[in-house]
């Protein structure tokens, strides 16, 4: 199951830089994870300073 980013995202970009497959990009109001590209590694969740990323 792919990871998801919730509303506590502050758009810092930490997660996008750490994603090994480039599944994270800036959305209109916060960063978004492409569920079809996500490999469920959890690296993004580990670097998120606000805890906005969890397994969906």
C-alpha cells in the first residue's frame, strides 16, 4: 500500500529529495505521492519533520 501525505504537510520538500523513485512532487497546496510509483519503502515518512506521511 502506497504512502500518503496528510494536511499537516508544510511543503518543506524533505520527502521529495529522499524518495528513491521520484514518486513525490509538489502539489497545489502540499506535496503529493504518486501511488503507482511508490515502492512502499517508507524513506519519506522517516524524514518528514511534521509526521505528515503515513502508509495509506
